C-alpha cells in the first residue's frame, strides 16, 4: 500500500514536468544536439571524435552517458518520445527518494514529504521539461553518494566496487554533478578524517580513464576549460545582447552574483 502512495506522487511529478509539452511539443536548448550525437552513435557504433555541426568546430568532449542511452533506442521511437525521457528518469529518481527515506525512517508521511519537497523545486521542473543530462545525472548522483555513505558505515567489497563503478558512470554522464560530488567527497573526508570518500572518487576517475581508453581525459580537459571560461566571464552571465551589463545603480537579474556580493559583505 505504501508503495502505491510513492508511485502516485512520482507520477504526479512526471505529469507536472511533461505538461508544457502538451502545447509545445518541441523545445529545449541541448535536446537536438543530444539526438544528433545519438544518431551518430547508432549509425557508426562509436562516439564522435569531432563536432563539425556548430559555428565553432571543436573536439567532442561532452560526457556521453545520456547520448549512449538514447542511442540504445530506435531512432524513430526516441525522436517521437524524447520529451518523455527526462521526466521518466526523474520519475525513477523521485521514487528512489521515497523508498530511501522510507527505508531509513519507516515513516510514510516523511517519505512523501521528501518527494514533495524534491518535485516542487522550480529548477527540477524546468530542467526535466526538456531533454537534458541533468535528470540522469541527479539520479546517478543520488545512487552514487548514498552508496558511498553506506560503504563508509558498513564496508564490504561488493559495495566498494559498486561505488567505484557508479563514480565512473557519473563522470561519463555529467559535469556539474561531478563538481558537486568532488567537493562533497572532500568535505566528508575532512569532516570524518578519512580518505574513504575522496579515495573512491579518485579510483572512479582512474576507472573512467581506463574504461574509455583515455577519452575521459579529453572530457576532463573540456570540463576544466569550461570552468576557466566562466571564471573569466561570470560577470557577463546575464548581460543583455544590446544593452550589455546593467549600469551602476541598476538592478541586475543575475541572482548568483547578487548572492556572492551579499555574502562578501557579511561581517566576519
């Protein structure tokens, strides 16, 4: 009976996320690029080394996880139902959150509350309404880090292998979640005075390099280049195409910079 409640809430979340597609079936920023690369993988049985379909040609250094997943389905099917991919993955994630919280607390209201808090986040709804790597990465992050936490508590070789493999899969699926995992592992390693967390992360990185025959090093290089780009250009994040940056005294829409500046002004 309790599982039906979790399924109902997860299904409600799925409906909220696919609702925009009822009126506007095709939209999104990265979806077409993911589908294009999936077509290449499907036709050539390998990941492209170079991208020549954009204004600036460059090496193909984006994490390939979602694209290989899309390539596993027939082209016509995935083209017709690409709008359902991210919400379907998030449905699984939402149900996992319910099951994990219920397992820890044995409380149905607490498990449902965790689901509702997760599904009501505006960013969750926005990102999963189009074809994006974020839904897959969020699910993989939860599966990975909870596994690492369980290993730090109970140990066991099977759980250790699971954690290293999941870190490897996550590294090959997304960038932002990898940054989150990296700093989370550092924090817990320092907090608990153990090498377990960062050690598993490093072993997962080594496995990713070996499993991809060095291709992950190209992904990592692209990741570092992206971070360097934003380090140099973060102030232009919300600059207008014509008006440029807001003049001194004008309100900026960049909530990230507003938060950083307010934090910097706090007394130590």
